C-alpha cells in the first residue's frame, strides 16, 4: 500500500546540506519551506552556502565513549539535572 505520493517521497528525501553563516551586512529574504503555514523570513542576516558533510573515507569509527568521560550528575556541561541542586528530605 502506497501512502505517499511521488511528490511527497521526493520532498522527504535527502537533499543538499546548507550552512548558515551570520552576516550582519547582508540582509536577505529567506523563503519559507512551508509557505501555506509560515511567511518568509524578512531581514535575514545569514548567508546560505551548500555544505558537504565530511565522510569517514579511510577512517574507522570506534564505538563507545572515550575513557574518563563524565556522565549523569558528573557531566560538566549541558542542561542541569535535579541531582545538581542541593535538596533536603526526611
């Protein structure tokens, strides 16, 4: 059973990656990806360039975490967890 039309399949496929670079001197209009729902972005202060993602050609991926990585309450950066706040309970 086909649930998507050919146009929807094309739309949902992989495309070119885009890199957005802050450029305060250039004000452009960024077109909406959903024009029926969202307006274009006026006074966009970014330049858009095509970006080719790096590949692992000739390299191998080492699965897992590096030795000494801090997790959970000992993690150094990120969103704070309740374990980071001093609490009292009976």
